[in-house]
C-alpha cells in the first residue's frame, strides 16, 4: 500500500494583520491510502499524526510544528511565519482519507512599513511633604546636594511638621515591536535600537530637552521590558514618569550639634492673633540627579522608527 499526500489548494487561507497582532496562514493537506484493500481500521488521528511528522516522502511536504512555513524564502514577511499547530481529522467525503491542517502565525514585523507604536498614559499624582510654599522650582529640576541655599517662600510647616500637597504626575508607557535578528537581505528592522545593557544603565536619567511636550527635567526613564512574541518578533516597552515638581522633594535642615530642626519663624495661624512656629530652613533634593540625556536623540532610549512615529503618527489622514 502507498500513502498519497496532496495540498488542497482550494482550502488555503491567509490573514495578514498589523503588528503586533499575529498574521496567520492555514493549509490543509489530504492524506489517503491508495490500496483498495486498505480499510483504515488500524489508524487513528494519532497514528496519522505520527506519519505526518515524518521526513520521508510523501510526508515531507507537510510543514512540522516549530518550523518555518516558508523555509529559505527571500520574502522578509513570509519567512516569519512559524507553524504552531498541526491538526488531524477524518475527511468525510472520501473513504480512508484524512485532513491534516497546518496553522502558522507570527507578528509580521515591518509588514506595514512603519513602526508599531502604542502609547499608554495614566495619571499618577503623588503626595509630597511641603515645608515651604514656593511658587517656583529650580531650573529644570536641577538641585545640588549638599544644597547651596534654602527654598524661598512662605513657611507652612508647624514645629517642623510638614503639610502634604498633591503633585500632578503621569505614567507613560511607549511600546514597539521589532525584529532583533538580521533579515534575509542582511538589514535590520529598527537598526538603532539601543543595546539592552545600555537601557538598563540609563534608568533613572531625566530628559535634557523637552520630549512629547513635557519640559526638560520633568520626565525620568524608569526602565524597560522586552517580551519575545515569536522567533523574530520582540515587543519592547519604555516606562517613563512625569512629575509636575520635576521629581523634587523638600528636605528640612537639621542642626549639626543635636540634629534638631531650626524653628526660626513665627507666623500667623488661625486668626485671633494666634501664631505658629516653623522652620524656614528647607532645601530641594533631586533623587534623579544623574546626567540628563536627550530622549529625542536616536539610540539614547528610542530607535529612529519610534521617534519618527512619535513626531508624525502613522497612518496619515
């Protein structure tokens, strides 16, 4: 007896989607035994699948799980499709025949010609200790430490106990899908993607120039995440934080002799001649004091394709 395997060309499907959503292709192969004495009673879906995994003729025409659907293809999109499932079912219209259904999928990186960029904004304000009510902040949030001066403004602490004030802020996540491996022509998709170690070492650095409309020094890069979507697709996300006070905190001065606060100011409190005492000796502290970087510069945090998208979102209207 001899097995025959034929591709059912009229039962092939292709669905192409924008990355990072996966594209897919489905092929159906008909496998049948051409011997008139074969009745198929000894075969099950599992025994047919065991044959379909074979590499000898005629089973070699069936792509295997984990293999490329188009091995050796020069099409940079088609070559990304990987076989994910192989299904076996009885062919109801023919005796002793089986359908072997091959499903392949993958995000086709670069398929639509521009970067897939998602941006998520989430407002995340914080409560900050306030000793001095000040209408200004140090330029770009830069404050030396140890401080060289005190905050100017009105005393609002009581006996050195600060009040709490809400500082507006936001979490900004920028995500993109890219291909970290060389394609068939030796080029890359997002060639200026910074190395992973560089991104790790740049966490905690603020922006040295306005970025996405946020002022210099008001953003900080908190870190990134990389997730492999397929053999050739990686989704990377950059986590930024915006702070309306440039991430600054107020720290009170303490006497070097005994560590006590310098309660040097009396001020009106509650009317009726009542007074409160507080300290006017507080300074700004910048927790993200590392050298700022220009987020707009290719390769500092983002590759060229992402910066291009952020400046001119696609597709054009």
